[in-house]
């Protein structure tokens, strides 16, 4: 297979990957909060186990999911995953899909700020400009003082923030940590925290809601595997920006399924946030510092592929 054919195949698979993630989020939104978020997160994350056999590399074992070179950071990733999972579920329940995505897509901006604080990276004027543009976009979308803000806005931002923390952990550990260990921290975190937190309000979902949550988890697992395959065929610099196709899916699915609409102000805010993220990703790739795709509520999937193993 020629290089161009391989890249094209990777691009097509990447579009399928992010479509799977988008339909996964639409499935959990269809539950409409009838299942408590911790229980929904637990059921959906169970399906994430399906992706593990595909993510194991030669020499890896299931035990490597809990092995690590840095237990404190592994546990922080463990915690961040549970917050990100539940945060995204609440966000998609309370907000339109487009609004939830645009807030979660602040992940690159959060990661840039934290890279300066914790990794002592040098950030130039263009990257700072991208961060500022991203936050201006958020202010335009939220319009504080002109509209009522909900808990869903807070949880969407929390999901993006904890995803950024996971990215910084990923960068800090670098090649010393196995992919499956980082994925395992995310998977185990969501299972354990959600599993314990759901007990006080445990309920039996209706068959319809249970099916939707299974679809939510299975599509997320499928997306995880497709992301890995796409990154094998095409360079990360090409695969990563395709994540923003999720915004198109969010607008389309929101309109067709949930009757959502995007007004002029939200459209402008979304354009600024997406532009900010793309500019940040371009600068990251030029500098050679890999920034995994900020998949909404599914950052553990993005962490499954290390940059030195891509393309």
C-alpha cells in the first residue's frame, strides 16, 4: 500500500472513529437522565473492557492495566477518568450536544496552561492567543448574565479540565509508561468510583435505557479501537484534527434527534473554540509535543495511542 493510500485509509477510519464517539454520546443523551449518572457511567464503562484485547501490544498482559511506573500519577488519572466520564454524561443530559462538545473541547487550552505550570514548557504568543480565543468563544457561548447557566455547563468544563490533566500526566510519564497502563487507569477509575458512588441510588434501568447505555459503551469501545487503527495508517498530525468532525455530528444529531438549534452567538463561539483547538494542535505538532485528541468524555481512548507509535 502506497503512503497516500495508507493515509487516506487512516483518515476514513478516523472519521468513523469520531462518528462512533458522537453516536455514543447521543445514546447517553437519549437516556435523558432517567438513570443516575454514576450508574450510567458504570454500565457504559463496562463495555470499555471490550477494547482491551485490541489495545494489548506484544508482551503486554491484562495485569499491565494496574502496573505503573508512577503510582500517584496513575491514581490521579484513575480519579480524573471518573470525573470526566460522569461530567460528560451530565453535560450531554442537560445541554445540547453542540454546547456540551464546545465546552469539553477546551481541553487543548487547559492543557496548554497546565503544561506551562507543571511541565515548565515554553509557550509562544500564538499558542497563548489560541488559549485566549478559546475562552472568548466560551464566554460567547455561555453569555453569562444574559442566560441561565446550569450544572451541565460546570460538568462539561470539568470534563475538559480533567481530560487535560490526563494529557499532562501522559506527557510527563512519556515512554516510561505502557499504553495499556494509562488506559487501565481510566477504565478502572470509572468502574470503581462510579460503581461505589452509584450504590446509594441504585436502580434497575428499563430495558430501553439499559440498551441505550450498552450502545453508549460499545460505541465508545469501537471508537477506541478505530482510533488506534487510524493512527497506525495515518500520522497523528492528520488524524488528530479530524476529532472536530464531532462538532458537525453534534449539530446534525442535535437537530435531527433532539430538536436542538444553533443560534448566531453559539455558532460564533463554536467557531472560535474549534479554531483555537486546531491552532493549538498545529503548534503542538510543529513543536513535537504530542497532544492526544480531546475526545468528549473519552480521553482514556485518546491516551491509548502514543505518538511515537503512530503513523
